[in-house]
C-alpha cells in the first residue's frame, strides 16, 4: 500500500501531465482552426465574432437610461441597485413614473 507522500507525489505528477496535455490539445485545436480558416479564406467576422474571446472579456455594452432626474440630469438604466438619488426621491414621496424617460 502506498504512503500518503507517495500518493501526493503521484498526484502532482498527474496534475502536471494533465496541464501539459490540455495545453498541447488546445494548441493543436488552434492550429487546425487556423488551417481551416486559411484553406477556406475565412475571417473572424465570418465566424460571427468581432474579436478574440480574451479581448472581449469584461467588455460591457452601455444600456440606455430608463429613468432620469430632470433637475440634476442623473440617470439610471433600471439595472442593478437603485442609485441613491432615486431612493431619496422615492422616500420623499415621488413615484418611479416621475422619472421615466
């Protein structure tokens, strides 16, 4: 029966092999895709993308405002938490419809 240290060492070796295999397989897949794109004259736009996924990570599109305070110009898209200016106005007795754009 193997000792704990032997099993941990085997685990480390396997994890390294798994990581190397993932990298190799990914590189091979990328090479195949690039070869097919070159063979058929395809571009990223043909695939329905504008940029590589890594470049798009974290990119957010701006949502138009649904609510606006006419006196201050503050606005809110209606997504996420209500802003403080809107909470204060609602607490003062105004209605959401008063701020609709």
